[in-house]
């Protein structure tokens, strides 16, 4: 029997039906659309089976599947080597066109190039789309054609360009449901795929905080931030929708969404940042390779309450408040003089919202080695940060239950550590 010709929409980090640019185009392709997701063995290799991100991805995929099932369609789930899966897919189905949204991380860029070349060699049309950002790649450049490396002028250009490029946000109800491939398949269970349900949960987005975001966002006990980050990471919400909300409600919130794109374009334009200091003048810094000190930091046993509370929040929930991320990161790089790459890797392992571009950009900011980073001689005083941002010790007591029973001494004296850091940076700069 002749197979029917289809289009495939390849889900990756855009796990939603609503306002999904690539999916919408696929549905306009004139052929029935088979949506698929592939769990990539190469990525899974480095993750524990009960990783919170895997459970979140799985749940998000199941939500999509259940909606499709109502319309007599399905989401096809595969797991394995990406290249092998694609070979099998085009044998099993008569695939004429493939659609996906662009991903700007170095690994993804390579993977997508490889798959595109393969599919095109089989005469399959491949189309990719901008979806996870408002502006990508070379869309925001300086007058001389070079990328911005300082945030404020980048943001101004972003806003200027944004005014000239109005867009609409597509409602899920307006989807052309009849254009999905008409078939029903069983959806695998989490265990079937080989995962174990995680105890950690991604918080739902909290829209109610956005209006007063600028007033509350710096106080970890206030729950004043949106919890949007894992949702943007995996695309369970549309960035366009949240930019529209930010425009209406809070300019500072919008600025944060622009920071996200700033770091994404930095990673795209300067992929060396993954392993190297953005500013190579800092390459001479001699980091202390103290595994023992690093372990105390990881476990939240530094004797600095705000640092410890943050690390414990991270270890338990997979989330840490932004102010506390800044303090814990600064502490590792400056007070302990440990390479920002160690801290970055630890956050990457633990954060449910882990995003290479934001994590790397912010770690290099904290270390003073990044683009538009805090100057190296600015060393947060963790005790003062505590006083200012957790005045009533509410956040601290939440994560350090033994706090009032006599808390341990700081593992390093602030004044001593500050001077040690300044001197190591100065010497490093002279190398
Ligand atoms: P909100 O305060 O509600 O902010 C809304 C959104 O704006 C966030 O979801 C995020 O998309 C964006 N945003 C906010 N602050 C930043 C920022 N400084 N840089 C880039 N985007 C920002 N964010 C990640 O998404 N993934 C990471 O891996 C990550 N690692 C970080 C590591 C360090 C050392 C630091 C200091 C910050 C890091 N951030 C990271 C940025 C920020 O801490 C988180 O985005 C934020 O805490 C997420 O919580 P929220 O969604 O409630 O934030």
C-alpha cells in the first residue's frame, strides 16, 4: 500500500501548541503533520534517570499528546541516536517536509546542520524558524555591523527594533487541528522510556508578581519573581506572549527578558565563552583548586547564611532566587577564588532552568571575566547582602533549620578573602 505523504514537525525546546512558529508553518504545508520528539541518547548519557528536567519534559510532552489525542492525532516519541532515528523515520513514513524551530547552542547547531544535510540529500525539504527569541543571530548589531558586548546599548537597539517590528501572538484555539496527521498511538509511560519520576517540580509561572516586579524581585523571601525560566528554557510558554505582558505591566521585567536574549546572542556570536573567559585579559588568574572548599560551597556549609541557604535551596528544589545566585556565585569566585567554570558546571547539573547562555553569561558576570561584567574589584559582602535582602532572616531560616541553634563560623574571613581575591586578579591581569 502506498504510504501517505506527510510533513514532520520536530519538537525540541518549544514544547507547546500555542504560538509555535515552526508548528504553525508545518500546519500550513499542505500535508498532514506528524509531530515528533526525540530523546537524544547523547544528552541523556550525562543525566540521572530521575533528573527533574526529564520529568518536566515528559509531562509537557504528555500534555501536548493529550490535546492532540482529542483531535484524533498523537505526538510520536522516540529515544536513541538522533541520526539513526531520522534514518528510521524516513523509511517508515513518506516524509516530504521537515519543520523545526532554531536552537542557538553550539551542540544543537551542529546537530541540526547534520540532520538537515542528511534529509536534503534524500530530497526532503527542511525549514527552520526563529521561535525562542524576539531577535536572534545578527538582528541586533551595532552601526559598524559588529555584535553588542555591552547590555544597555544592546537593550536600546532591541527596543528600537521591537517598535518597528510588531507581531501577533497566536492563540492555541486558532490552530488548524485538521492538518495534524490522523492517527492514534499509545503514549509511553515515564518508566517505559527509562526514566524515574523526579521529586523536584517546576513551579507554574506566577503572573501575579509582574506588576510589582521591580519592587519585590530582590527579596528571596517575598516570592516576587515569575518562575518563568524553566518554561522559557523548554518552550512551554511563548516568549512573545510574555514580552507583550511585560510591555503592559513592568519595564524592569521586560529588561530581564532582554538580558536573556543578550546572553543568547553573546553565546551565538562568541561560542568560545563556553570554555573560555569572554575577556582573555583575565586568563592569567590563578584559581585555587580546592576540592574541599568547593564541596563546602556545594553543600551549603560555608558558614555564610545567605550563601548556604541559597545552595541548599538549589540542592533541594533545583531553583535558586536570582539575588542569591549572584551572591553564591560571587562568593565562589571571589571569596574562595575557585574557577567560575566549576560553579557553572554545578549549577548546570542542578538547575531546572539551566540555560547554557544565561548560566555562562551570569557566571562570567559574577567572576568579572564576562562581557559587561561586574568590575573585578566589586566583591559582594555576603553578610551585608543578607542584612539588606533577607533582613528578617525568613529565607535563611527556611533553608537552614538549625540557624537559631548556633550557626557555624564563616569558613573564610571576608576581609582576608577580599584582599586575596583583589591581589590574585591584579597579578592575573599582569600575566
Ligand atoms: P524573574 O526574575 O521572574 O525573571 C523573568 C525572566 O527573565 C527569567 O525567567 C529569565 O528568563 C530572565 N532573566 C532574569 N534575570 C536574568 C539574568 N540575570 N540573565 C538572563 N536572563 C534573566 N537563568 C536561567 O534561565 N538559566 C540559568 O541557567 C541561569 N543561571 C544563572 C546563574 C547565575 C550565577 C546567575 C546570577 C543567574 C542565572 N540565571 C539563569 C538568571 C536568573 O537568576 C534566572 O533567570 C531567574 O532567577 C529565574 O527565576 P524567575 O523566572 O523567577 O526570574
